[in-house]
């Protein structure tokens, strides 16, 4: 498995019925994928869930179990 890389940019364009996502890393690599509208919707939902949940170790979350 490849190590985690810092995200630099995300580009998206419609390619026919699908959407092409290009993800560029700070190290200069670019990954391009084709996704359906449903897959993009699922990605947006996942990101919204992450953004709306408290960060790990952040104050205000539920207390630790005793």
C-alpha cells in the first residue's frame, strides 16, 4: 500500500455520462478516475458526514467510558 500523501488540488469535469476527477498530490502525482453521478453523490455525502462530525480528540465529544 502506498503512503498517504497531502492533497494539493481536485479538478472535476464531465466526460459524457460520467465525471472525471483528477486528484493532484503535493508530491506532483496525479490520479484520474471516472465516476458516475451516484458515486459522486456518495462521495459528497461521505465528506459531509466527516465535516459535520467532531474531530478525534476534539473537546465537546462524548465522554470516555469509565
